[in-house]
């Protein structure tokens, strides 16, 4: 019998497997995806949000614990467990040497990501390189790996893990770490969670999934049915406004549009609906998917002019281009009269001071609702560009409730040998909202904790036998 069974194949699962193996446990990792698609959503990530009190190699200046905590509290609107959040924050300060020991390399951010040069450490080669490095290290250390092994059922003995079932195969283990992601790729569950809106639409039918198609929430549903304590709202998710032309699954980070704060965003009725310049884009990009999901037809349109070009990471798809605003409205299929009124009102309301897209500048609107708080420049310089937006779900926040030891809880009682990490428990820290790189911080911190605890639980079982 294996000591530690890890179910999942992304960052949190791999951190758990590596930590358990380093602690001397025998480890089997089950990944639902084929080898070519291993890594879950982690293969699409770019960086890790890191606390640091002084400059550190690829990180500039300082990003102390209290600032990190305030950033997290702000984006979640206070819907976070402070104890667990601070655990994640402190762990982010010390994990990079361990990551490097397993082959992960870091690099400074690209010029289009300067807003996070102080707060986030970027992976050289992105998430795919990180995942591959961890898998190489796992193989070298003797972790058993199985692909195309989706777990259908968890067998419990009271509140203890007994075995996992892959089809008709029963796989027992002395302890287990669940790290199989959320339910974002379960279309029926998304539809049920979001329901039907007042316009008679089923919003979730138009959602695109930025990440893996293999995160269907089977184990989350299993654990809920067996009485595990849960946390979070099923409609809350890391949801980004992405290019409407993105694929249904696995579009990844390249489908995100980063020009929102440099222009205006209109809905299907050619009306603005939120402050595009509320804060730096890394702190606000993850609210825009939900905002678009609440608009008619779950679609939006980001409009910029030539002045914005070169000031954001270029998208993977070219925008719709026109030499006039009426021409752009026609090409986007928006009502030209409404479009003209909205743009004229915005342009007239702009109060241009000292434009600087690298700071919270003084360019704003007056007498306009909704206001644009920063980076408000008239859209008046051709060519003009438009990008259709759809809600892009990265991962859902409904998950299993945990304490600092990452154990699955039943009626407030922690299991002695069943632990959870990554997206399956991220809702403990993320009740809503998101800030760039914090998902990797949560997965890394709790993956390492879960692996260490699972190894200790397995050793205790052997000692008691």
C-alpha cells in the first residue's frame, strides 16, 4: 500500500507529492489528463505573488506582509480567512528557494507587466515550464505517476480516507491529498449555479473556460455528498474578460485583454457599465469577467485608440480596426447612434492631467456615470480598435473548508489522513475577487503543507500498526 496518494496533476498536487516524498513517504500521483495535457490550470500561469521586505533577484523594492494582506482584503471585499491568508502570504516569502531546488527558474517581468514587477516573480518559460520541472523532479525522486487516471469515487472509513476508485480499480493509501481543481469545466454545474437571469438568459452557457477541460468537480461533489464542510459561493470564480474568439477550453493567459484600463468598455447596447480606471489592472482584471457576465448577452466591447497601442501586452488576436468611430461601431455590430453618444459623452468628460499608465495618475472624468478614475484620455486618435469580450472562467471558489493543517473537515472535525490543496480549497482565502499570482501562492503554500501533513499521517499509521 502506498503511503500518500495525491489526486490531481497541477501545481498544488505536485508540491504535495514532492513534499511528501522528501519527507520519506512513498507517493502515487493520479492525473486525470493525458500526459500531453498534464498540469491542470497551472500550465497556463505566469507568476507567483511574493511577500518580500527588500529587493530579491527578480523582485524589486519591497512588498511587505501588511501591504499584501491589504491588497488581498481589498480585492476580496473582506471575504477571506485572515489566518489562512496570512499563512499563504508568509509562505510566499520562503518558497522560491525550494522551487528552485526542483528546477523552477525565474525571470524579470516583460515590459507590459511592469505593474507587478514589485509584487510577482515570473516563471521562466511560464507555467508549462514550471509543471515540467516539477514532474521531472518527481520522477527523479521516485514519485509514481499515472496519467489518464480520473478518480470517480472517494471511499471513506468514517472521516478517514480509505481508498480512491478509478473505474473498477480500488487504490488504497495510508493518506491522501485532494488537489483536483474546481468545477469550472462542468457545464451543467455552472449552469445550475448561475441559473437564469431576469432577461431569461442562462449566463453560464456563454462562459469560456480559460483553463483545463479536466476540472469537472467530481471529487468536490463526492466530498460534499459525504458530508465534508464547504466554503464559498458557487457563482464566485477567478473570472476574466477574455477575447470572445478564444477557444472553449485551454485558451490560457494569452486570451486575456489587458487594454481595458486604457479605453472604455461598452455592453451590447453601446453603454459603459463600470469604471475602467478604478485601479491597476493586475488588481482589477479578474472582476471584469463577472461584470461582463452580468451584461445583456454576456458580451462586452473594449474600445481604444492609437494612443493606447504599445502600452499593454499585445493580445493573441488582432482587434477590429477602423479609421473612424462610426466605422468601428458598424464593424462591431453596435448601434452607431448610441455608440456615438456614449463616446462623445466620455470624451467630453475627460479631464486630462499628467497621463502615466504606470501609476494612479490624475487623468479622470467629471460629471459622468460611471466615472473613469484614472487614465481617462479622449478616444479621438485613429486608427480605432475594438475587442469583443466574453467571461473567461479560470477556476471556481466553492471548495472544502480547511484549517492551517489543510485537513478536510467533517462537522468542524479535521480528518486524520485526508487533506486538500489548491483550487479545491482556495475559497477559504478567496471569497471573491482576485489579484495576479495569488492562486499560485495558495496552491504552493497549501500543497506543501498538505504533502508534509499527509506524509506524517502515513508515518503515524505505520507506527500504530
